[in-house]
């Protein structure tokens, strides 16, 4: 397995996990809509619904972290970074990954596993009335940390390759994300064309 195939493989794991977690958006929307109907139409609020919403949203948020890193979509200070040459970018990224990212995510996995283990041992539930169990939710913490760590290793490899070649290795693009981007770009072109036509009609050029 060459380096590029290894990077694509890790990117694929991150993308697969995020796509599965994305279905929680539909479930979360349905739960919120049902609760709004029960609370304001039937006057029958559910005590534990807020905890359930937090569990679903937190799970979605954590499991999509590796995917966001794989797509290079995390927020960064681009004002200076974007003007740097690829090798300088890679050197800076590599230093930050080694000094901050890898130790921080390793601590998250270690603490999260201990946190989840304690929750499973006591059968932890939410403190609200008839609260849902939360040990499943806390188990997501080390799992999400492991996915982010795996993607972080791929990013370190990308930095090393860029330092050697002077170019960033390709990323595995999400086909659905690319289709949305192409659709948005096409809509922008159509919009600009329409604006130009309107301007020509308002201020006709000399023929």
C-alpha cells in the first residue's frame, strides 16, 4: 500500500463514520418536532427530551470531527497561513500536530475511556425524571477520539509528504459535498450572467 492509498483509506473511514452519524440529524429533527407538538398543542411536555436532544447532537458533533479534519474544513487563521508556501504550511502544521494535537487527543481517548467505563459500571442515567441512560453516549467520547486520532496520523503523514515534495497530497473528496459545491458554483455563474444581462439592458452598449 503506497502513501496515497493509505491516506485515502483513512479519509474513507472518517467519511464513512460521518455519513452514518449524519442520519442523527433526521432523528433529532423528528424528536424536536414531536416534542414541540406535545408541549404546545397537547400540553404534555416530556421531561427528558432535552437530554435526548443533547445526546443525539453531541454524538453527531463528535463523530463528524474526523470527517471535518479529513476535508480540511476546521476553522484556521487563514490570513497568514494561506499566503505561506506549501512546505512552510506543512512544517507549521506538523509542529502543531506533534506538540498539541496528538497529546491532546491521546489524553481525550484515555480520559474518555475511563469516563465511559465508570458510567457503564454504575449504569448511569440522566438526572432528570425518567432520564435516559447516558453510558452509551459517554462511550462515543473515546470512539470519536480514536477516529480523530486516526485522521490526525494521516494529516501528519500528509505534512511529511508535503515537506518532501513541496506539494500537498490529494484528499479523498466527498462526492456529495462536491456535487453541492458544483451546484452552488453553477448557480453563481447563472446569477452573474443574469446580472450582466440586466445591466446590458439597462445601459445598452454602443453598437
